[in-house]
C-alpha cells in the first residue's frame, strides 16, 4: 500500500512513521521517500489499520 504523508519533512518524521507502522505490524516492510513524502508499506494488515496508526502518531496519511 502507498501513502502520502504531507506532515513528513525530515528523518525524525520518517522514524516516527516507521515506529507507528511497526506498532501495528512489527514485520512490515517500509520504504520512505522524504522529498516526495511517499511511504510504501508491505504488510498483511489492512490499510485502514495502518492509516489509523499513522494518524494517531500525528502523521495523517492519504492514499497515493
């Protein structure tokens, strides 16, 4: 699944995004591109759960 996170601006934000996803699925594969604010997540967890975790962490996503 692919998300755009407009609130992600730096490496610290990327770490926060990673932690939020890993709280839902510790084995998720996460690829982050800060300049485009794109986050790609490979997981068996549904996208709504990942989006809710990101939103709760202060990184509201939108689907890419």
